[in-house]
């Protein structure tokens, strides 16, 4: 029961100066018995606080060493009411609330909020979400969490913390988790990253974080120290260079791989959606920081970093898995003499497939040419074959025609749906009479095969993929968000390759479009088994198919 004592008597004069909504909350706290996080949350919700009412306590110009603004609104002895101010990029450290037993937080912007599971020897991220403006969360004694502003707009938040057994300093002796030093810092002020050494009351041993929890902690710590060093205000004793070296040190690779193996099956599909969401979230934040610290990212070409890893993760596995096999099949089945034919590769990528044609299938280098829309890919391809930046939709038969035209790895499906028919007809025009087009596509149900985790043969690159089916203008697409993690250079390099959309036309529709453009016949095979696919089929076993089309 709530047994009010003298120290809990309300300061009426001070309370009367506050906005009505805050008065209502304070009065309810004094009057309600046995407060809990859920009850405080309901009290705050009923009060209907508006952000503009909190503006007298806004502190967006807080000192740089503070991770956010922090102002006391009302000190009720056994409870505190505070307003926090969050500029874009402001983040608290992982923390609890000292002596607080109950309370609530209401954020008036898109606050990023994470909750952690803490045991004696381990700390893990339970959840991370972006709150809706006005959303309220309850706060209990066991809560270890983190708040921050990862958006572009500043906002305020209202915080209430209480403990019936306290007469003052409800949030004192809070635990702040420094996962860099593996320490818990006891402090009485804000839950700030990189606390000045004189604000740390004492240190305790910290539980060991899992990979993704430590990764995000180090990212936000680095950002805070980076800002402090720019202003010559770094009083934490931490070195920005040391933090960067440690954050991307390959010594963390095994922890990353162990976490992945725990949460994926033998086919590379994840078995824990919350973990998968969190891992990708934290990796993207690390990728953004690494990009800011480095000069290797080309903002104009999102294949810039992907090109360097593409062969290991996609090209070579696909060449070994099915493409080399279907190329040999095409040559033998249709009696093609690669040594005496010309070939244009459309969407040649890094030129790996074309190099295979030269080295293994007898193609004459001078008779082979590649084009790709990505300058980064072409730069790699030019180390292997003759290639240039080019657009398949702009191919002109008046300039040159080819005995063979080729398009591998479903490149045509990266075009918007409105261009598929046009590109097929354009390719037919530049294919000589008697010549062939051959290339592979994916079925509309390719997502059933598509793994979430792909490993390079060498084991030093891991590609994380999050596919989903989306509708666009009444057409279906497979949209895949890709994050690559590599240790090829001796350090962990994390790159967010963005979203890649592939148009998913019905298999029969693709056959029909080729039959309209090529008058010499069209054959369709499962690209892996190389078995013919019936004309009325919707899919095939491998979810990849090979199209061979001839011009008369």
C-alpha cells in the first residue's frame, strides 16, 4: 500500500505553476495506491500531455559531453518528473534507473527505443523499435534500455521515476553499461556515453554482450567520442582511433558467425525473426559509420562496394552451381561453335561468366564484348574482357549485330516491368538471323529458395539478405535488402548494399515475350536440372530457368 509520509506532501505552490496536464499526473501519483509501471503509464496517458507544454524545459543546446538534454520539472521526493531533449543523433547509453521502482516515459517524436536482457554473465538486445510520437512505455526496476534520436527532427520526452522508500535522488546510483571496457559505471546524473572519469562513482564487472549488442554500443560510443574530440571536449579517456580499430577488428568475426549459426538452419534461412531484424538494423548502423569514416563508398553507384565482393558471394557460386553447366548444355544441344561466333553479354557484371567462356568454352576474346549499367562492375570486368558502360534499352542494330546474345543472373528482371518487353525485342534486333539468345531468369516463387545467409567459398564474406514480395503498379517484385560483411582485408568491412528489386513476371509470360520477338523458336529449361519446362508450367524445381531463343 502507498502510505503517504510527511516528506511526500505535495508542494502546491510549485505544482500550480505547471501545465494542467502535469498537475494532473502529479496529483494522481500522490493519490494512487501501489503504483506500478502499468499504472503510471495509464496516468500519463489520461493526462494527454502535449509537447508544447514541455517547451519551458527544452534543452536542445545541452553541453556536448551530455548525450541529450535533461531538466527536472518536479522533484516530489519519492518521485521525479523530468523532460529530456533529443537532437538528431543524440543517444543515451545502455542504463537502468538507479533506485526507481516504477515510472513511465512518453516520447513526442520518433524515438528509437531498445530493451536489453541482462543476466550475471550475459547481455542481449531483446527489442529495438522506433516509437510513434506520443507513445508511452512503462519503466520498472529491472528495465535496462536505451533511447535515442536516429531521425532528422528534434523532440522532447517526458520521464517519471519513483520509489516509495526514497526521500530524494530516485534515479541515483544508476547502472550505465560500458561494453567497450566491459564495465558497469555507477553514476548519479544522466545516462551518458563516454562519461567524464570524475562522474563515475565506481565500476563493476559487466556481463558479456552478444555480437549485435556490442556492435551497436560501440557505434554510438564512437559517434559520441568523435563529436567530443572535434570540440576538444573528450574527457572519457577513450581514443577515437582505438575505438575504430577495435570496432572493425576481425577478432569479432567468430562471435558474428556463432550468432548467425545459432539463428539459421542448414539452408541458410533464419529461424528467429526478431534476431534477424535486430542484426540487420545494427549492421546497417555500423555500415553507415564505417562509410562516414572511409572514402570507399561511391554514392552515385550503389554497386561500388558490391562489385568487389560480387564474385565471391554470387558470381562464383552461381557459375559453379548451374551457369557453367547450362552454358555447356547450350553449346552441345544447339551445336554452337564458340570459337567462331561473336557474343554480346548484356549486364556482364564483373565479367566472370565471360572469362569462363574464354578460358573453358573456347570463346575468342576478340569476339566477345560486355556491357553493364554499373560503372563499378564494368571497372572490374575490364580486367578480364572488353567491356563498357551501356544500357540494354539503347542497343542499336545499325551499329553492330551479334551471333549470340547472352544475359546471365536474371539481369533483365532488374528492369522495371514496363521495360521487359522492350528489352527483349531490342535484343532480338541485334541478334543476327540464325543466331541465338540464351540467358537465365527466376520464377515468381524464387523466394522459396532464396537464402537469408550466403557464404563465400573462402568463408571470409557473408551476405545477409532479407527478401520480401511486394506489389508495384499491379505487378509482383521480389525486393531484397542486402548487407555484406567481409574480412578479406583483415578487418571487418560492413556494407549496406541497399534494396534490390526484381520483376517477377509469370514464366509463361516470359516465354510469350520471347516468342513474339524471336521467330525461330523458343525453348525453356530448368536452369539447374536442364529438363524442359512444359509450356503451361508456372514454375520449376530450382526456381531458375534457362531461355534459348532463335532468330530465323
